C-alpha cells in the first residue's frame, strides 16, 4: 500500500464547475497535509496546508481533513482554465523529517 | 530574494558517467530533499537531510549519493550505478524538520537526459 494515494484521474470539469480532488494516507501518525499544484514542466507550488480536522478555505480553494478516515480532499470552486494542472497531495508522517507525495491527479478545466 | 536555486536546468549524461546536480537555498531552512519525477508520475524521495552532516536514504536511493557539508547546500550525484537516470529532479527545503511540519519550497528542477 502506498503511503499517500490519490484519484488516478485524469479529471475533467467545465469552466465554472467545482473540481473535487481526493487523497488517502496510511500513516495514522501524520499531522500535516499539503496540496501542491504543478504545471507541466514546472516545479510544484503550495496551494493549501491543513493540520486540523475540518475545512480550511482560501479563496476558491477548500481543503478538508478527516483524520479518523485518513482522508484529505481539495475542492476548487468556480474552476478556471488556468486551474488545469496536476495536483499533488503530500503528508508529513510519524517521521517528521520526511515528506511523502501522492502520484498526483491531472485536472483539465474546459472553457 | 530568498529561494532555492537548482543548476543546471538541463543536463546530459553519457553512459557510465557520474554527474552532480546543484541545490542551494538561502531560506535558512534546516531540512532539504531530493525528489525524482518521471513523466506522468508523482515525486519519489531519493535522499533527505534534516541537519548539516547528516542525511537519510529515501525510497529510491540506489545509484545516488548526497552530501550536506553546509546548511545552504545539498548536491546530488547521479552515479553510473543508476541505470535509468533520465528524469526530472527536484530539490526542496523546509524550515521545520520535527514536530508539526511546514510546507516544502521547491527549486525550478533539473531535467537530466542520458545520451
């Protein structure tokens, strides 16, 4: 079992719709979770971080964390073509020095 | 401006040759990381270092070596033992290497190709 697993994708949504990206993790000791966006050929950039159960909102982005279910999600409201990218879920587990990434979900927002 | 600088951006390696990828940060971060990314794949951890003069193997360390002689620098050597080195290599750093983690900052990456 991979430490961090994401929807395999690809995911395609029309412009203006809500895009939902999901991630599960295996290390129950994980305390920190991150969503990164990566455009093709570029390095990842941070979108959201979340540490506590519940929702965290930042503009059009909402991260949700459920530690009991070991589940993290990212919602993108009013999706724009510029949101088209690969989204990577990451966690920091029991070994606090180690960051583990999922394989990513590629999102395409169609005009 | 603070950040992470990787060089070179593109690197070509001949069969049997060792090459070194540079990673320098001026963010005063304790922890530094090297990841490998293959087309359509996520990031796989090669090596990481939480403190100067100490580093740990990640998930795919075979055929790679690192050093951490200075806090700012974490070079990665791709040795001839790495049989399939063609990939996109990303260096990252974080400020907090224990307890509650913080986000990673990435360099712009080095694209390595075997010729």
